[in-house]
C-alpha cells in the first residue's frame, strides 16, 4: 500500500453528516467546536438535563482531536517534579487527581454508553535514552509517588531498544478518538439537543442571553456558551498571548501484531518521540510514531519532519514502509496548566478551555467536567486551579520569548517577500511575495497554475508562512492555518485569506 496523507483515525471512521444550522434557534447551552472538549461537554450537559447545540465549523472530530495520538494518561512526559518545585505539592496533587479522575470518567462514559472505541488499559511510560536524563526520571517518580499517583521506576520496557530508565504509570488508557467522538455525538443529537456541522461561528455577542453569530446567517441564542475551538476564537480573554501553538508529526505503519509492544511511550528531552500501537479493523496492528514538534509557522520545509520519523521507524523498528502520515497542533500553556473557566472576569456566561500542551485527552474530559459543573452552579474542586482568568505568567522566560517572537514577526515579516517574485515559486511550492505593493501568498500547483491569497492573517494581522508538507499557509503568531485557496483550516481566525 502507498503512504496515505491523513489521520488514521479519520480514515478508519465514516464521515459524519450532521446538517448546518439553517434557522434561528434557542437552547440552554451553545457549544462552539466539535472536538474532545465540545462533544464531551455537550454530552455531560445533556445528561444533566440541559438542551445543547454544538456548532462545528467542519465535521465532528476532524480538528486536533481527530489527529492526536490519543493516549489517555496523567503522565504528561515529565511534569510533577516541576509542578511541586514551582507551584507546591497541593497544586501538583490537584493536577494529578483531576487527570486521573478524568480518565476514570472517560472510561465510565464509554462503558455506560457501550461505545466501541478500542478503549484499552495500558501502562504509560516516559523514558530516557541517555543516562544524563535519569535524574529527572527519578525525580518524577519520587514526585508522583508522593502525590499518590501509580508511578514506579523501571530500567527495562518492552520496546525493541534499550532505555536508560523510565517512569511507569500503571492503569492508564488508549482509545480511538474518532470512534469515541462520533458515537458520543450521536448521543448528544436529538431530544431537543443538536449537532450542527459546516457551521462556523463568527462571534458571540450579548450576555443573558448570549447571541452566537454563525457565518451561515442564523443566530443561536443560549443562556451559556462554551468556546471549545482549541484556541478560543474570541480574543477578549487574550488566550492567544497566554499560550503558543506547537505543531507535531505522526506516522502510522502496519506491523506484525506479534512484534507489537504493549505500553504507551514518550521520550524525554526536546527531540522526543511518542509511541503507541492501535488495533486496525482488519485484525492487524498499527504502530504510531510521533515527534518533530516545532512552533507553528517556524519552518517551511515540514516534509523533513516526516522524513525524520521514517528514519526513526527504520532505525528503531526496522520498518521500511509506512501507511499513514499526518500532523496537527495544540496550544501550549506557559504555566503548564490548562485554562478552564470563564472567558474574562466580567463574563458570566461565556466559558473556554484551552492550553492543553499536547496532553488534551484527559484534560478535555476534565474541562468538560469543570465547565458542566460551573454552568450548573455546582462547586467543582478543581475549578480554582484551572481558572481561565487567573493571573497569567506573562513574565516567564518562555512567555517572554514567545510573545517577543510574535512582536518581532508582526514587524519583521512586513519585509517578507519584498525581493521575491512569482517567477521564483517552483511547481508544488508556495512563497510570500510582495506584488503590487501587497504581500501575497503565492502557490504554484503541479500544473503550473498560480493561486494567490492575501498573506496577512485576518486574526491579528501577522504574515502567514508556507507549510510545504501540508501545502498550507500557517500563521506563526497564534496558529491559524489556511489552504491554498485561503479557506480556514484552523482557527482562531474566523475569516479566510482573501483570494487575489
Ligand atoms: C501531535 C499531537 C499529538 C497529541 N497526542 C496526545 C495524546 O496522546 N494524549 C493527549 O492527552 N493529548 C494529545 N494531544 C493533545 C490533544 O489531541 C488536544 O489537546 C485535544 O485533542 C484538543 O481538543 P479540543 O477539543 O480542544 O480541540 P479540537 O479537537 O481541535 O476541537 C475544536 C473544534 O472547533 C472547531 N472550530 C474551530 N473554530 C471554529 C469556529 N469558528 N466555529 C465553529 N467551530 C470551530 C474545529 O473545527 C474543531 O473541530 C496531542 C496533540 C498533538 C498536536
Ligand atoms: S493567528 Fe493570530 S495573527 Fe494569525
């Protein structure tokens, strides 16, 4: 089989087919976004007796959640020693407990709704390949044990290569995210609640009730609104400045099930790899390898990241062919805690969940639990820690670096393409070029035809960058992405790039 460009999860499920919203509608809660946060929150709120409407710009489970690795664990590479050091034992304890509780809640939903989504208990490992990482591994084990988490230190694993040591969390889980989300969405739709697809929300106005304005025309009126668009499309909470978008790459290769390892793995250090297997519907096993992450828009030759993963698959697993390759991105929070709660201190009815830092399977369920409680006026023991309006650590070295980077790009990228012309764009490539006094994103297709879009991102005005592997225009500031015709692939932008 030749390599398929696209998520295995999406390729192995049928596309959903919910209608777009066509008429004005009133519900108790409008939820913008049909990913892990949106669908899970919709389900919990419907269970609690609320009438909900999910408004999804594309199709359910085709955003980040349809492209993830889908390990469901409270072992988030290495985090507990650092949390204890910088935020204290109590914060670290709540973080661990809330993620563990979210895993249990996910399992309960899957069980009670009898969702066939390849949910399996697995042990999760963060491993070091060199001895210089061992101190960190041991510190993580000690920290996690102190918090009562199911952690042990191991020197061997069932990976086909040696590790220096690893943190092991037992009884974690993995699943098929699209099978889960599509099944759960079908439980949400009906009985006065709705799933709408191909319905992009432009903004939310008013409060009590809120008016959710869609680009199809009709307005959805709701008492409460959850903005579950990965990075909120509403700018008031400044979440775009409290997080940064990180993109990462995955490949999937069919392997002999007899050779498959059993755990879920992630390396440590900056150039780590993420590893898991998943059953395929024909009774086989797919090995998934992730890695190569970078800030969105930072590199153009993204196909090299896929090549690095192919090389790793050959070196570590003896694989000469792969079946799938895809990539996606998530918002990284500067203080490593997600933002879950009100959009701003002044808002009483608009809620957000973002900043999952590439560990959003447990944190999205955790978000759904917190937001469903807040909307029902139920006290939630974790809400204060994750409060989305908490003072933001704008002055960590990471946040300063990322926001400085956004500022310099905003100014410096105005010069991008000044001395280039469309003649220098080779077939199959894209480039920002200044033409007729305007910066344009110019893509030349394989047949030689030019496709031109305005290169200034409609979100907050940064200049987009070319992504060669995905053939897309990616905004380096807050991660909006557009196809070669300017159509939105990923927010926070709610308007396309104008075609030229
Ligand atoms: C490479 C990679 C691997 C990962 N692996 C793991 C893992 O193994 N374990 C783990 O815990 N986490 C993992 N994560 C993180 C996890 O996948 C995400 O945190 C999680 O899927 C985010 O869910 P979400 O609901 O916030 O976003 P999404 O799934 O993106 O949902 C948001 C939805 O909102 C829609 N939307 C956007 N704008 C609008 C609009 N204007 N109107 C209407 N709808 C809109 C989008 O179309 C999308 O469907 C990984 C992340 C990456 C990048
Ligand atoms: S995503 Fe914010 S300026 Fe482009």
